[in-house]
C-alpha cells in the first residue's frame, strides 16, 4: 500500500479514536458510579459492533455471514455467532402516559390560552364543551381514570390547586428525580439522537441534520448563571412551539390518513441542553 495513503488512514483513525475518548468520558463516569467495569463494557461494545455491521453493512442480495461480520468488525467469529443468536431486549420506558398528557396540555389548542400557556383546568367540566382535567385525560386515553393521575401529580408537584380550585400545570416539576430507569431511557434516546445527527453530518449524508452549538471558555460563575437562565427560558419557548406544531401536524395527519394510501412514517427528536465546567485554563493552572 502507498505509504502516504497508509499514513492518511492511520491519521484518520487517530483522530476518530481521540474523538471517541472524549465522547466516552462522561459515559465511563456514569458506568463507574454504578459499578459497571471494563469487561462488561467490552461485551457491550462487541454487541454494538456486530449489530451495526449486520444491519447497516449488508451485501446486496447476499445473506450476512458470521465470517463477513468478523472481517468488518474484528470481533471473533465465535463471539459474532453467539451475539447474533442472542436476543437483547431494547430499553423502553416504563410508561410515557404522563409525557403524552403534558405534551397535550402545553401544545393542543384546546388546552392552551391566547398567550400559548397551559390553561388552568377545573377537575371536571361544569358546562358542556368546557375543557377540564377529565377531558384532558380522555383526549389521550379513554382507559385511564382521572383521579389516580390527579392524586399522583399532586403528590409529585406536577400540578397545583389555585384559590378557585382549578388545576395549574407546573411544567418545571416534570423531571424524573427518583426513577433511574426512566432517566436512563431518556439519556439513551437523547444522547443517541444528538450523536446520530452529528455523525450523519460528519459522514456527509444528505440532507444534513441541524446540529449547532454556542460555546465560550472564560466566563465567571455569575456570567454562566446569566447565560444558563437565558438558555433555559428561550429553550423552553422553542420546545413548546415545536411541540404545538408537531401535535397539530400529527392530528391533521391522522385525520387525512383515514382511508388513504399508507406512506412511510418517521420519528423525530429535537431538544436543548446547557453544560458548563471549569475552564481549561483553570485546569492547566491547577496541574
């Protein structure tokens, strides 16, 4: 092989592996905090290599073989065979009913006021056609009664009762605090989707995905707090607007799809995040 070409390939590998090290650090921090050691991670890496090679690198009109996956991944053929024979369950959330309910409350025209904010709802409709907590529940599921949801949400602080006995949504409270399984589900989904959009762009796949950021190094604690508050406020505005648009489009799509020819469907995910840590200059001074 040409020496310059070999050098270029090796350089690409070095850059990719350096990027991987950066990506892995917070994940390894999480794994170590829960007692997950290197041998367990190594087994999962093998599984991911095999699954991605099998699903995304097939040969047209030819069955995928253990030998070819070994050639692509470097994973021993014995391990490839074992992994392909096993069925690993996908991580799924225990329940997303509360998420659907809140999305409805903050996004559907029936349940938001003229300013786009969630309406205060009575527990039950007093007059015909009036929206209530009961009608909110029924808009998502006819099989779940409102009372158990009301009791749980009051306990968790997701809703509050005002002086007129109306229910007010506290959107800031709906963040999983104790359920590790639910937290890990959203970590897996959001982390995967953010990383997948960036990888999609690095691989020059068209059309490109939106993936942008703003970053600064050298702000003090008060400045960080100011920017974080701004990002939180504007980020929530963005998420609420996207939720409203997606909810309307989904409803319109379901109505139009009745009796029509089926077409390919897609899922989407968009979000905001804010991260800060001590400046790299501070770290240099401390070492």
